[in-house]
C-alpha cells in the first residue's frame, strides 16, 4: 500500500511518528506498506520507493527533507501513480471545507482510500463525499473528526452492530468543558476561565469557535449524518454557547448536585446548548475530557470518555488505516 | 446460516427475542439465516427447516414448544448436520466450566462458530478454547462474558487496532458497586446494603461470588488473556473483597472526595481489591453500572461505561453474531 499524507502540521507529524513506531505491526499486514509522499501548504516531498521515516520524524519543516518540491501542490501528489491511501490532515475550515474538500474529492474520484481528521469537508459535504466514496468503491474514514481519540464511529459500527441508536448526547468540545469545570471547581467567572484557557493554548484563535458551540455543532452534524441516518447541515443545529453562563448559575447548579455542561444532542432535537447534568451521570466529566453517551435499543446506555483533541487523535487515524489494511487483506 | 442456541434461561430467551426483532436486518446479510435448534437442561427442540420464532418468544418453557425431545441432550443437537453457529448460554460454573465447556469444545471441534456469554468455560480453559477455535478455523466470540453490554473486546480489537494496551482497570461487578454506592450515598452499613441488594434480586445466590470479588476476578482472567497477552488462571488473581469495608471508611473517603470501589487491575499487578477512586475520575460510576478504563500508548485513556448485566448483555451476543455473519459474507 502506497500512502500519501496531505498536511504536515501537528496531526500530520504525529501520524508519521505513529506509523514509524508501529511499522513492525503494519508490515505484518502489508509488507509493501510505505509513505511515498507528504505535502504541506507550500510544496511536497515524494519518492515512489518510499520516504525515509527515520529522517521524517526528526525534521521540523517538510522543506528540511531532501528534494522538497517547492512549487508543487498536494493535488499533484494525489495525481501521482499508485497512490492507494491518502491521510488528509490539513487545517479545518468549516465555512467551505477547503483545502481538504478539494483534496478528498480528487482522491476519491481516483479510487484512493481516504482517512481524515479534518471536520471541515465532512461538515460541508458529508453526503457528497460518502456517496463519492461508495461510487468509486473506496473507503472514506473519519474517526478523528469527532472527539479526537474517542472511537465513536467504530464503536457504533463495529461494536454495536445489532443495536439501533436512539439518541446521542455528548460533551464534544474540550475547551468549553475546561472553562465550565474551572467555573465549577474554582468559582471563577466565565471571562477569567476563558482567559486562562487562552493562556494555556487550549482555545482556537477565535474563541467563538469553542464558546459559541460552533465546534460542537460541527461534530453533531457529522455524528447525526454518519450514525443516525440524518441528512443535516450546520445550519440545522440549534445552537447556544456558554458566554451567558454566570458564576452564579454554576454555583446554584452545584448546590443541587448538578454541573452545567455544553451538551450536543441528537434525537428529535438536533442541538448544542448548556444543560444541567447530574454530577453522578457518566456524561459529567471534567477538564478537557470529552464524553459521548449513546442510547440504543439493546445495550441501553453506553458512555465513552477520553481525550477529544491533541496527539491522542492519532489513535483514531491509525485505527482507520488498520481498518483499510485489514479489509484489503480479506478481499 | 443455521444456528443452535444451547441454554434457554434468561439470556437464551432474550437472544431469541432479539434475533426475532432484528430478523429483517439479519436476512439482508444472510437470507438463509435460521435457528434450527434450542436446548435446555432437559431436552431440545429441533427443526432443520428453522424453528418458528414467533411461537418461541411466547413460551415460558422450551417444553411448551411442539415436538420437544424430552430425552435429548445439547450434545446431540451439536451433532446435527449443518450447524454453523452455536450460541452458548448455559449457567456459569467457574469451578469446572461445565456444562458449557463440553459443549463449546464439541462445537469447535466440529468447526462450528461459537458465541458465548458464559464466563465459566473461558475462565477455566481460555487458551485451550481459543487454540481449538484457531485450529478448526472458526470463531469463538465472548463479548457478553465481561461487563455485559459493554463491548470491551470489540473496542480494543476493532476500535483501537493501532494501540498497545498498557493497563486495564475496571468496576466489573454491578452488585458490589450497588452495595458500595448505597454505603456512599445513604450511609448504610455493608450488611444492610448487602441485604437490600439481595432483596432486590441483584446478588448471586451465594453472595460470596460478588462480595469476595470472585466474579470480578473471573472477568480479569478473561480480559488479561484476551487483551493483554497474558496466560493466567483464576488462582493468579490477587483478590480482596469488600466485606471488611466499613461505613466509617466510606465516609472518611467521601470527605476527601474519594469513593471506595472494587477495582480490577491488569498491568504488572493482576488483582481485584477495594481502592480509593477520586469522585471526578471517569471510572467512578455508581449503582449497578460497570466501567472499564483502558490505558494505551496512542489514545491515552479511554473509559467505557454501561450496564454490566441483565438483558442488555444481548447487545454483546448480537454484535458477535453480526461479526460472524459479516466475516462470512466477505470470505
């Protein structure tokens, strides 16, 4: 299998690192596995015989690797012969999905399997892309797009195969959960908690993305379309952020054994809004943790808790890559 | 696919009910799917053309079904021609694994896929049975044996395929968790909490099985052997129950924001013992809930919470059946 990685930011680099670390296990599934190309926003590196991973994990910028094609684009890389799988890890843009959307479209049209951790393209064009994948007989996997390391799509598709999902509720944004936890445990104001989150570098550049529930709403769009047979867009999510949550409200809830959490819900409702959660409810996790609560006809209620962002997201990307490798072995 | 169900107690009946309810989806995977035989401890029913599920879900005892073979044994049923899959749901016996162990051995030797929710055979003979399955080129799946509806084996094998598991910790017994939660929230003594659990019918006949950590230790044996490459037996689990947990200890812990929980651990240690768990830790769930906390190299920490017993266990059995159905379709 010949792999290209599009995007060499934090996730792209961590993916290369994980592939290098796990190469022994991977080679047992596919002796011919290799990374043949990597692009960043300015150019790419390419070697049809496979790039040197040991060198790759020690460079900061892609241009530090030998034979960096300065004027090349990711699209050129996708057009190279014999590409079997693209890992797409470009920056998220939820307005138009670009540049990832163009790259994923192009790859799928060429019959290239795609693994992505980028919400943008799926929020903008979920139906188009999944249809395109089916038509071209290839896989489009996106475990890393929702709740980082939490394997929610695989859980539903591979571990609850007999179940019908009735409701999904989740804490899907670590930054707002950090802010609300700080208000809950330390009695700080929203403004102060936000400022600290910003100083610790756990907010997006535009805090609105987190605190107004935009990020969580994007995840709700993907979850609803992928796991609950909906066909919704970002605009269909009723959305209320946490800006107007006061310290008084948090304290009052706390006295009654509740915490205020920013919860995404998919059932008859499709919404993201602050809600009172009983402190003993499995969903009531704190700090930057994410949690997803699934209600289904057979299993009843299952909650999955873990890291929703950061390098742990690579676990989801690796699982998607292994899924494709194993499916190819079977066929 | 021709299926037999061995054991027609609570789980056997709920499995028939779930198969009946999901027959539409199942038939889409395998038009020829049918249940051809069911046994209980005294006899069996059999029809090579398929049993009538609508009748089956309305009877209390198997002998109420037409043509009940009163003198027949489950072993005879396993020997019938054309059996492809056995769902084994006989009562658990952790001393010698019987009668399930004999049935599973026999089925695997005949190349019949096995799905079981019965801990006994796997605690007694994990290595023997998994080797037997491999040798006979058939699947032995046992998702329902540990933590009921929680799909921990599938989660690790299908959703964390790139991860190396470093530690598993869990609340694996709902009865002791109910007792400890009652002591924590209502300030009752161990004795009173146990009595109430017994009155509510959530303990085993012999309370020692729960409160001395025997049940949890059995689950640790299966988890360690299945997911962490161990080769251990029941005797290898260091085990301390909760009989000596006093109300005073629980209150003291509570004041310091901890709860006392019966925790199974697999790392360098292999043990079941009461431990202090911070009340904000994802593992700190209450009532009869189970929780499993998995530490791995890529995903970091993932916690899975849900119902560890009861009819929800059928979700695990159904998922195993779907796994076998889908694998057969691919091959």
